[in-house]
C-alpha cells in the first residue's frame, strides 16, 4: 500500500480540502483511508484517537499536519507498532519508567511480550490476531489477581493511617501501576479506534501520577509530535 496511491496530486487535493473544511464533531472518517488515500485505516484510527485528546483548537492543525507529514508513496503499515513502542519505551514518557510498573515483574513480563510482537512487526512479521488474543486472556486473568491484591493493600494502608486522611492518598501510588495494566489490556484487544483510544487514555492517566505537574494535554501533544515524526520518517517506497 502506497500513501496517496503514489500520486502527488492526490496529496495536494487532500491538503487543499483540509485547509477549507474544518474537522467536525464526528472526528475523522478513517474508514476511507485505505481506499481513497492509500493509507492503512489503523493510521487514521490512531490519528482520530490522538485528536480526541488534544484541545479542540489544536485538532484542525494536527489533522492537516498528519496529511502534510505523509510522504507520497510511503508504506505506513508499521506506524501503529512504532507508536506502541514509543508509548512504552520513550525515555521521558515511556510507561516502563514508572516505578510501580518496574517493580511489578508480572506486568513487565507481559509488556515485554507485547513489545516483542510489535518489534517483530517492524521487522516485517505481522502480529497474528490470535497471539494478541492469547496474551489478552493471560493479562486479564493476572490483572484480576494482582489488582485485587493491590486494592487490599491500599485499603489496609488507608485504615492504618485514616487519621491523616490516608484513604484519599492510599490509591495515588497505584495509579500509574494500574494504568500500565489498563494500557496493556487495551493493546492486546482488537486493533480498532476504541482500543487505541483506551491505550491513549490509560497511558495519559498513568503518566499523570509520575508527572503530576503536567496537564493531560501536554502528554497528548508529546504523543501527537511523536506520531507526526513517525509519519514523516516513512519515506516513499517508489524507486527514484
């Protein structure tokens, strides 16, 4: 699949249309990406999910920048894998940097399995849907056990220190940890807009507790910048 069907005029038409037509409240019509633009629908699903996290006044510029960043003739099939890896491995925003996630060897093990699948995808080996389903089932079962343990530990802490209002604060150290589990569960579901939206929401929420001074839109902008960089990185597959 080649972006804009390897036709520079098609890209010009799309950019011209975006400059005149604002993105409505229904978001991005990513179902036509493959047929009309030669861009995988998954790319449009990520784009739509990220746009949903940005401030309303930033959406139009982001969508325009997405199309402008795509090189004519580029193959964008591996872009979703690049974004998943960025969300987990980035030196500042990567989930693997959260202390609670680092300490949970079960969670880290599952995350490393997921990352391995997507890394293989970057190397040309598609991720079998059944592999993600199997991983999801194992993660869901483990989360049921680990999550309950964490809830019990938090409540015990809250009861012990109730006189200083600990019930309110007992959950805070676990937020990033639980966000990592939720991100992982979303990442192993069917690859749709809803799963990508859930991944972004969990990722933003997990980082909230380790970078509490940042508004959520700051993290969304960091993700949008990474998305645009990944789009631009994929050069045309057409021989010069």
